[in-house]
C-alpha cells in the first residue's frame, strides 16, 4: 500500500511542462517550445523471472523545439529531446520511438504543384506513428508502429500535395533507408534508397493526425489511407531479430529486398473516436542462409518471409469529467515461418487538469501471447505519470 501511495504522489507532482514563445518581425515567425514528462513503470513478471530492473521512475521527455515560418515559402522545424540523448548515450541500442533528435527539416512551399520537405523527421507511412505523443492517452505506441519493425523517422526528401480543401493528401519520399542510423552519414554498401508513399482522404472535412475527439465533433468524420514502401539493401552481416540482434539495424533493415503496404481508417463523432491500421511487409534476403529464414529451406519459403500485424483502438472523451478512455488491441507476427503471434491488450485513462492543457496518464499493458522468437519476461505492466502543457 505504501508503494502505491508513493507512486500516486509522484504522478501528481511530476509534470510535463510545455511552454511556447512566439517571436515575429512580420515576415518571419519563430515559435520556441520546451517540455518535460515522466512516469513510474511497474511490471508483473512471469513465474521464474527475478529481474525487476524495469520497475523505476523514468524521465521520458526533456524537449526543446524551434518551429518557424518565413513568408509563405518556407517552414522549418528543429526538435531535440535531451532525456533521450542522455539515455541513448548510455545504452547501446537507440529507442526508435524516442531517438533524441526528433525533427531537423525545412519545407519549401513555393512550387505550384507540390511542397518539398528536406531533412530528418517522421516519414509519411503509418497514421498511428504520425500522431503526436501529447494527443494520446498512451505512454507507448503499439509495437508494430514504434519503429523497431519499420522505420518511422529517416533522412531524405518528401514531395507533398493536398487537394479538395486539405481533405486529400499525397506524399512520396526517398530516404537513406537506415532510419535513425541515417544520421551517421554513410549508407549501406549498396547505396540503395528506401522509397515510401502515402495517400489519404477524409470526409466531410479535413481530418488531422489525432486520436482524441476532444471537441465532440457534431458531424461524423471519416478518414482512410493507404501506404507502401520499398528498399533493396546490402548489409555486411545480414540481420536477425532485435531480441538477439548482432546487426545494428535490427529487423527494419535487412540484407535483401523489403517492401510493405499498409491500410488505415479512422473516425470521430461526439467524443467517440476509433482507429484501425494493418501492416504487411515482405522480406526477401539475398542470402538463403540468412538468419531471417530461421534455417528453413529456401524452397519452403518461396523465397520470402512475411511480417505483419494490426491495431484496433477506440476512445471516448468524457467532456464533463475531462477524461479520456481508450482501449487498444494489437497483434504482431514477426515471421510467418515460425509458429505464434504476439498479442497485447492495452487500456488507458487520461485526466485533463482544469485550466491547462495537461493530463495525468495511466496505461496498462496485458501480454496475451508472445512469439517464441521474441519472448517477454513479464505479462502485465503499469505506467502512471503526468504531462502538462501551456499554450
């Protein structure tokens, strides 16, 4: 009981502070923001496990952001999370959901037919991966969209165009293809790029990349999107799964051809909102003895293996109580050549504090099933913390 009291005291006192300052000289508008957030994490281990190192307080964010606009032609963004930079400096593996450098890009909007975005940031592929952290009741993204299975950030160039009063959007980009490691400078020995495209349409009006209908939209709104990606890479030592990886790239970059496609749908109406997203990726390693094949005969695999999964989530914002209720179910199959799938159920509650754009967040993870090639040593996890924004 005493332990629970300590956790509650921390959650009510540890905040995420987002303050924003705007500087303008008429043509150039500069916005400066900063933020901090943290939570307490507790795991219920499976029988036989004794490592409780994940039961800890965690500083999730310590951010500084600069967003600017110069006339009607240029927009730019630079966002850094110092908490993640410190963590990644200590750990040998970068957390793809929290890589440290979040954005470093500029967008030119002077062309008639399209806008062009250059630099580092989120790629336009997964709708879920493009939802801002502060707009969700969750502390962690679904496993398939966190960035360990396919990249959610990279260095490259993106062409963008919207139509029909921003109801329809089209994106196409070319990127180095090594995700966060693209910041290191060099490509893989093949020099090949990754190509990613996305198109979405909403009705009856523009539908932003958000999860919660905090305005209680009086008219039902819908959005659907499709996306695809392709890369042909040559890695010196191939790759294996992230749980026992000898390659620095993990699963999302392989020694071979990899292409995927995704479909997503979303709706919102009178505080209710929901999202569905499905992914399928096909991998064709150059080497028949690649560990990705798990020692299967090449003829048995038809020359490829499949990775995929889906997310189904529903939310409701209780306006009178300033409370968000969310529930999410997800499935992931890392390798269709190996029996088993990973299944999770995660409900979440977020309370918005009166007078501020702030939330106390609680998320519960339940591991229903794990894959034999990616086992977990826990079956339940709890996260409780707070974010606080000034606008």
